[in-house]
């Protein structure tokens, strides 16, 4: 079958990566579409496969501090503290790059985004390849990130080889901070590692990027990103859901309780934010594959735990 043919071992992946091929790899956040960052043709292939504009920079994944220092020019003290606290883990730093980083990876910018992922399979892969791996999320440009190997197989119709690493533990993309300033950092993308966690380590208030004022290419900040194929609407109460059902009839409902009319497709969402993040993209994919006309998702609470999830939902959804 197509799906099993697309799954490969770590050794097969090492051979493919070393010989300039692109391979999908598991991380704790989402699956990545990886290439050896020293091989320009392989890096170019990522953009072709993803149908991603070439000025949208990629994250590089390192497995050691030696690799980090080979590709990054300088690291502010606060960033070192954050690396000690959260690496390996879902925190990405934008830092000044060394000349070793090809401008293909950075979309022509003089900074590079870097993180050490907390997934044993991928750490082993990076060590065996001997170079960092450039990897955006392993989805077509603009669609939902994959959190299971089978999502990648479906997304690329079996054309991309995938290293099986199980369901991603975090389930949404890493927190990204701009750490190019020696004293202060800015959050470019929210993720599981929260503003409060960053502040607790650095003792410094973390500003969130003011999107309209920023010129650099942060693809996660485009409108309509992380989106399913079917229209996704967020509802706040039963009345809004009823309006959606009356308007679109066949609705797939993702809600905290299963107390809805019979005949609708319903998926129950977890009430704690970490478990919710872990299953969100998987459940959106299930909803997308159902025969509904639209997806209606019950708004999570607006407390601090849910900030990164609201960010993704906002980018994926239509306004009611
Ligand atoms: O969790 C993750 O971060 C996953 C896994 C695979 O590591 N990767 C991921 O990559 O989400 P991607 O390409 O889908 O998102 C990377 C984000 C984009 O918004 C990109 O614009 C931003 O990182 N980025 C990369 N390099 C940058 C740079 N030099 N300056 C500013 N933003 C940068
Ligand atoms: Mg992405």
C-alpha cells in the first residue's frame, strides 16, 4: 500500500538526506519536511514540494551546541538562559547567521531561525547526517501542519518518504522569538512555551510582535494560514451554532460537550489546553475529510493557556 511504502527507517532517511533528498521527520511539535542545510538543491526541493514562496525562511534543527555555534554568529545572554531552560524543546530563536547558512534557507535574510527539537528519532537523524536539517512544517503552503506520519502521506499523496515517530506530543508549531537584539526579545509566533514561561526565565517582559509593523517574512502571519480545506467557523454559544447549522445544514461540530443534535457529525475536544493542542490538527483533518459542508468549532476560553491555540484558530477560520 501507498502509506506503508512511504514509511522509512532512520537509516534509510540518513542515506536519502545525505544524498540530497527531502524526507519528512517527526518532531515534538509537528512533522517537518527536512533537507540537509548544506545541500542547496535539497533545500530548493522543500520549497517546490511545499509550493512555498522562496522568500519564506525555514527553521534549522540542530542536535548539539557545536552545530548551533557553527551556524549562528552570536547568542545574547537571555537566549542562552532560554536554551538551557527549554532545549531540546518547542522554542525557536531567530539569530544572526554565519556565512555557512545558505541564503536559500533564510529567504535572503541575514538571520536564521534555529531550534533543537525534543524528539529522539530526529535528534538521532541530525547527529547521523552530521549537519542541521532545515525543515518547515510538512504540509502544503497554507494548510494544516501534520501531527502524525499518515497526515504527511496523505498531504503529499505518498510522494514524500516519512520517518514514523508517532503522534506529535505538543501538536502545534514552536514558539518563535526574535533574539537578534542583545538585550530584548520579541515573540514572533506563540506556542506551547508561553510568554509567562519566557519571562520567568529571563526576568524580562516579552513583547508580542505587532504584525502590521513588521516587514520581515513570517509566513505564519499571513492571513489564512494553518487552514483546513473546508470553511472553519468558530462559535461562542449555542445560538451561533444554530445559525451555522441553519445556514449550511451539514455541519461537523468540534465542541467541548457532545450535547448537540443527532445527525450532525460531532467530535469532542479536550478541556485542557495541552491535550487540546495535541489533537487539534488531527481532529480538523478528520472534520475536513468528512462529508460536511463546513466545520464549526466551539471557542476555547480566553485565558492565558489558550493564547497559542487562539492564534492558530484565528488564522484558520472565517468570521461568523
Ligand atoms: O514547530 C515548528 O516550528 C515546526 C517544526 C517542524 O520545527 N516548524 C515550522 O516551520 O513550523 P514553518 O516553516 O512552518 O514555520 C517557520 C516560521 C515561519 O513563520 C517563518 O517565516 C519563520 O519561522 N522564520 C524562519 N526564519 C525566520 C527568520 N530568519 N526571521 C523571521 N522569521 C523566520
Ligand atoms: Mg508551517
